[in-house]
């Protein structure tokens, strides 16, 4: 999970004429994409559309494949260049576990709009071809709602299954930090750090 300005990331993706700073950022993003391609290749995974190629297609608006995880990896590389406050939330074997967590939390009154699975799998901020598998997946959540998320979940922790509580506490630690940062920031800083971005691969 990271926090930063989604608007700046989307400006790089949609810029007609890029500023020198955007070009420098794009150079770093391209290098990240090549690194991901190398890592995947080392794992025996060769994508039909490589991450580096997917980035260029996204930048040019010429996405040619019907599906492919390369586009998701490329967008993550682009977004992460504008985000900070990175939190490693751990390894989760089954995406379906979060639906179990949500069922338990719904039972004790947590609103559906604050459900973990909804946040984690809400999808990319732009249309992408489907990844074609259960991973990678991504989601976004407005930082201004972090305090509401924390309050809703902290209020019910004592009444949920211990395994569910353990999962929720992992996310609460990171999101509580973002809520505190948001509350202490002035309005100008808030406008530049307004989105939490969740990524699983």
C-alpha cells in the first residue's frame, strides 16, 4: 500500500507534451518496467505483452491486447513513482479470504463501502484490459476517508473472530498512520497526498 497524488500519475499518463520533470519520471518508470520484466522472466513467466511494451501502449493510447497482466504491472510502476509512505501489508494466499473478513465485519455493523475486499479490488483508476488471472490486482481509497475506516473497524474489533481481527489490525496500522497524516496536514499538502493505492501481485 502507498499514498500519493493520483492526479499527478494520471497527468503523466495523459500528457500531450510532457514537462522535463515528467520525462525524468518516465525514464524511471521505464526502468522499473524493464526490471519487472526481468524478474518475471527469471520466474519463468514470459508475458504476451511485456510490462515495458504495455507501458508504451498505455502512454500512446494504443492498447492492442484484449487482456494481459503487463498493463497492470506497467500502471503500478507509473503510479508508484508518485507515491510514498509505502507499507508492506504481508502475504495473503487467497483473495477470497477478504470476502470472509467482510462477512464477519458486516455482521457486526461495518458499512459495505468500507469493506476491505471492496477497497483492495476496486480496480485501477483507468480502464485496463483484464489481467486474465486472479493477480495482479489493485484498488484505491481516498485518504480523506481513512479516519472513518479506522473508527468503524476499531469499534468492532473486540467482537470479531480472532483471525479476522488479526487481518484487520494489519490494515488498521497502515491506514491509521495515513489518517493521522491527513489530519495533521494543511490543505495544500492534502491536495498532493489524497489517495491510498493498494497493489497485490
